[in-house]
């Protein structure tokens, strides 16, 4: 066979699947399914890409646009200015001042020069380590410090550190500081009310923030607005019933008394007899709401509103008034109080001194437990309980002030004779100081009681009649006798004015029994007696020393507070008394 024919034969053989070489090493053996698998994989890959393209460009368009927008678009909140709080005469008690929040994009700040970061830490009043800890966050936004003063924020901006931004916000400022803080309260860093009227009137004060939709570049600079601005609506101003002059007087007098008697705490409240407005509410200890870095629970407690105590003898006018109103007694009805002790079941009640045979007005003047008990025993327990209920004792207050407590009055059906007696002179019942002050409205007015208000009142409210005007007038005469020579509160006298009231001294109930070393002394009074304008209640908690009775520790506070308040409001004098008259017998202490 010729050479040419051999070549052709090899080519034909190769085309028919015959090996080009007869060597087994060089032989090609490819299975037919391999090419089919490769073809299927390529087809599946193109199908997946086509499906993904359809998903991204067709079905997920809205989601992807939103994700993209998140990376360049921002909604900036335009904060609303919180409403001012003022006293009844327009003096500012709380206002908002513009400040800045300093925030950062941690990834961008990491490239900043160390020297500038040190300056930043110094301006933020934090250590280098504290600043670095905040910047080590894995978030793309972190607050470095809130409520930074404007001049400090300006210095931070001048540093020119990439990734450091500022945001406008407001900080609450309280001009009267610790003097009015238990009435006004305070807000947190988010400008939300936390205590007192700031909390109670949160919805009124806070306003409605606005918004602004913008596009920012990677450096945080605003490129353009993409939506119209929704303007913020500032909060409404709030006018309180507080009189700043009287508030300052009450605060300083309570503070001085607590320090003088080395007491645990003290409180005072002043009410307007005609309108029910709270003119002053003061506590000590107190705190500065502008700097709460060292705030404690003792300072925060609003003792006028939240602390309950057994009032003691300052409750005695009410069972007496109830008996007078029921015509069971008159101011001159006589009662035998014996030698100062009375056995009730297995218990004995005492007077501080033997009074023997005395009339009703002397029972109030001398603060006789035995005389009050005998008057109360002449009335059903249910009637006494109903009297306390009408006065608001044991009832949840509805004065729009957070934290106000109801106190406790046990159901009359469970009273034993000794409890009936104790209730009449203020033991076994718990009240707050402001509840006690409000109850005296019945005696200072014409026998009716009106709601209290922490906001300025423009129209006098209608009262609920509790006792007759005649009974109220008779009780005022007896209460005035308490402050005159021979009474239990001669230290409550006010030169130039007729005043009246009732002392109270209660042993503190600790560990299931009454303490013989810890007392709460109180005095509730009114002035001037010719036409009562103010009711003033004072409480001194755990005075230390020889003077512990309400007449000795709370009476003088009432005297100083009433004298200054009456003069501050230009109330005309109604007495020829030029100085306080204290008999020697009164120096031994009065209940």
C-alpha cells in the first residue's frame, strides 16, 4: 500500500473513534456523560445569574433603593423647645437653653491625629481612655457627650476632626435651684420630665418635634434637602400657683430649723385659703436640679407629698368639730380628765399634765388626749371615719401631682375602743403633710373644703360643705387660744397678727412598736385669724435634743414663715401684739 493511502486510512480511523496511536499511554478515553455534565452546569449557572438579575432589578427594587438611601439620606430631627415653667407672677422657674450633642462616626475618627484626640478628650471632660473606648465601638454612630455648652461645642468644631459631628438639642435650666426643685422637678438628657410638675405636665410642656430630610456625603456634610421641612411646635408654658417669695421663705426656714434641731428632715407647705392654691412647698434635705451628679434618695424625697406619719394632736380639732356640729357638745361643755391618765381595756392613755375638770375649748388649748377621747366616745366610730374620709384622709389625692400618697385610715368596723380613742388624737392613722394642711381648710373657711391646685387659679373653686360655718368659727376661736399664753403653741405667735393652729407630736412607729426617742413634731396653723389668708403646715422629723414637741420645733417655724409671708403679700395686721409672749411653763415643752 502506498504511503498516502496509509495516512488517509489513519485519519479515517481517528474520525471513527480509533486511536491516533496504537500506544495505550497515548490513547484518549473520554466518557460521553462528562461533556453533558459540563454543559448542564454552564446552563444552570447562566440560569441562576438570570434569576438573580430578575430578582434584583425587578422584584427587590424597592428594598435595594431603601438600603441605598440609608447610606446617604438622613432624617434630621428638629427639636421643639420645651415650654417654660413660671411662678404665679411670671418669674421663670424652668427654661430650656440650646446646647449641642457631640457624636462621632468611629471609623472616620480613627484616622485623626492623636494630638487632636487629646484636645477633644479635654474639651469633653473625659480621659483619653474613656474617649478611645467610645470610639472603639463597632457601630457607625455613637454619642460622645450630650448637652455640651455652646462655646465648648464651637471649640470642638474648630478642631476639624473628620467624623466628629454636633447636633442641636436643649438643656433644662432651673434658676431657683434647690429652693423650688420639689415643686418643679427636672428632666433627663432626652428632655423628658422625671419628677414633680415636669413629669405631671409632660405632654403640655414637651411640644412636637419637626423633621428635615437631607442627603449627606461621607463626611457628614449636607448636600441637599430632599423633602420639605416639617416645622417643630414648641411646648406650652406652664404657670404654677407657687409664689417665689413665699417659696424662698419656706425653704430657708425649714432648712434652718432642721440644722438648729439636728433633725433628720423637715417640710413645709403654704396654702391659699381662698383658692386652694399651693403657694409654697419646701423640703430639706433638697438638691440642685442643675447638677444631679451626687443626688441621693433622701434628697429626692418630696416629704410633703410622699411621706406619711401619725399626726398626733393636730388631728384633735376634727372629732371636736364633728361633735360640735352634731350639737353633742358646746365650747363650754365640761369634761373630767382626772389626774392625767385613763384606762381603756388593757391600755392606758395619758395627758402631759393633769388638767382635771376642763371645758372643750381648754381641751383643745391644753391638747388633752383624755378630753378628746371622751368627746370621740360620744360619737359612733362610723361617724368619725366618715369625717376623716370627707377631709381626704385615706383617699388617693387627685391634684395632678405625681407621687402623692393616700395615707391610711383603717375601716371603722375593725376599731376596738382603744383604736377609737387613738384615732381621735392622731395615732393609728397616717397622713401626709399636705393632706393635713388641706383638712384645715374646713376650719379656716366656712366649713367647706376645696380642691388643691399646683397651677394658678383664675376663679375660686366651689367647696364641699363638711361642717357648718358656725362650727368652723367656734373652732377658729379655740385654735387661736392654742397660740395664746396658756396654750400649747405660744411659740407660734406672730407679732402684729392673730394666728391659730394646733400642735402635733407623734412617736415614730419602728419595728412594730412606738419609739420613745424618735418623734415627729408638727404644727398646722392659719393667719390672720380675722380673715384667714394662709394655711401653713410644718413638720420636723426626728429632732435631737431637749426640744421634741411640735410646739417647740414646728411652732417657731410657723411663726417666722407666717410673719414674712404676711408682710410679703401686704396683708394688714390685725393684732396689737408687738412681741412673742412665752410663759415660763411653756419652756418645758408642749405637745
